[in-house]
């Protein structure tokens, strides 16, 4: 496929929940639109009727609801087949951790009906899972905070004895709380177990500077793009509300070490804490683009665009430069929509 | 020791360290000294320029210079060795 042909693509994107704990979908679409121009057709794939991206008509041409990941691959494939019959999708970019397993499993079937993906393997997905992260770090020479898996409230006691306070208590997929005493840790455990299931992860607290790295692996042990970002404003949910691109050879080397160790295929994000001794701890590895991914495009390395090109077989040379000192400052915006639109996506699953 | 090579400064005294993402606001004097440091002027040269331009004693200037260097070090804006006074 030539560069010109990319403009006629129809791409499905999930993660339209541009809220205070934002999914990456809208940022991915913004980067794609910037890279591929007006001929691009974007199909939103939503889970809930109040995902703001559904109603962003300048970003999303049409949205279809899709079944929750717990409904399994058969239900998802049936729905995607229906959507494909109407829209002739060329490519899908899933943006939620929790849905990736199903999309990876379905990748060969999707390919058969003409829909490409560019995703890691199930093994790659599992190796960086929060539950396995510490062992992964030990095995591959990464600094990862010590952790303890919690399956019952009674496990909190042992975790606090081992890891002390403050203690980071994390949900299996999303959310984390910093607990300063046992009562707070148990409360966080109960809340996260109810929302995201077991295990809940108790992680050693590392004090330092929070840095995230957005990167794109080619599946052969190399990164095509790496852009590090220092968080400048952090919400009470720990999300970056503002950040700035930074240049640091140690961060680039860390991402390259990760790509080499895993042969990662697709977008990913390393969540890093740099401590007072300049040691880089990996707190989490997200197996998809982060919500701030548009900053990579703004800084000169459009990772979603590169992902599309790689999926269509284009051999890309690694980006070597980006602009350090490029800031993003997120904001909230009240969209006003007609109740009829809400009814259509709620009742018919299409808008 | 010198100002780190990649430190970005502006005429209005804004300083950005692209390696860490830290940014600082300095006054007009800070801006002037940073510009001289970025140009590679030595400590002695910069002090001489300041003594000629402003009504300040050498003793006071030396005291302020020490404070200035401490602030730059704390902000992680200097290369590892001591600022070259030759």
C-alpha cells in the first residue's frame, strides 16, 4: 500500500472514554487524522453510552457499541463482523488493557474478514501483567518495586509487614491508591477487588519523579519510536493532566532494553519512577498507547500513524528525533448533544 | 563547570531542562548571567562585566555568585565539576 492509499482507510478505534481517567481512543484518532488527512473514516467502538468520543462528530464518523470483554471472543467477533459488513473496516486499534486478550485471540479471524491489527502476542501481554511484572524485572534486569499479590483482606497484613508504608494498592487492570495505614490498605483492597477482580497488587512505594515513555515496537526486538514524557500535573487518580516531552538517553535505553527483552509488537507505555539516585523503576507496563499519545505526534513521532503503516507491511526506519519541551495540557469540555443521539447509541447500539 | 549544554533559556529568564522537564523562572539579572554562561564566558569574565555595569562591590558580588552557583546546582543545571573560574 502506498502512502496515498492510507488516506482512504476505515479504522475502528476503542477507548472513547475521554473522561477524568481517559482512554487513549480520542488521542489516537487525533493523531491518525493529522497523519492521514480527511479521507480517513473513523469507526468508534464503545462500551458505554456516555463515552464522550461517541459524540465528537469531528473525530468519529460513526460509533457502534461492542460487547464487554467478559462476554468473550465469539460475541465480539459476531459484533465486529456485523460492523464490518456495514463499514468495511481495514484496521482496528484496541485501546483498553481489558479487551486486548480477546482482540489478540481474534486477530487471525479478523484478518480473514479483511481487518488488520498490530498487536502483541498473548505471551507478551502476560509477561508484563502487573501480576508478573516483578518476576519479569528480576529475570531481565529491570528495577521493579517489590510487590505482594492480595487475594483476601487477610493478605494485607503480610504485605504491609514486607513492604511497609506508604503502600501502593493497585487494581488488576486499572486504578491505584496510596495507603498510609492498614485500614486504608484494606479499604483500597476491597474497593479494587470489587471493581477489577483478583488479585489486587500491593506494591512498594517509590518516591521520585514520575515519567512515562510511549513507544512502538516492531515485533523483532526493536523500537520504531520512543517518546518520554515527564508528568507536570497529576490528578488524584494518578493520571497526567499535563506533561512535557524530555530527552534522556537513559530512558531511551530502557525502552530499547524492554523491546529487546520482549520483542514487543505494537504500542506500549512504560510508567517510570526516577528515584533520588537516578534509578529508573518500572511501575507498570501498559500494553497499548497511553491517553497522552497525541503528544508523540505533536513532538514529531506520530506513533498511531506509524502503527498503521507497520500493519500494512511498510518497513519503517526508526524515528531518531523528537522535540523536547513540548507540553500537553489536558482540559475538560462540556459537549452538548441531543437526547435523541444518546437514545440511539443506548437503544440501537449505533450512532 | 558549565551550564549543561542542552539547557534552554529565554530572554525573559525562563529556564527549561529538557533532560528532566524542570522549568524555572529567573529575573533579568539571571537571564543576563545565563546568557553569558551559555556563550562560554568564564566566571572571571562574567564578574568583570557585572562589576563594570552595576554598582556592586566585589565582595558582595562574590557572595551573590556563590549563592547563584548553589541555586544552579540544586536545580541540576550545571555540569558535574565546579564552574571554571579561569
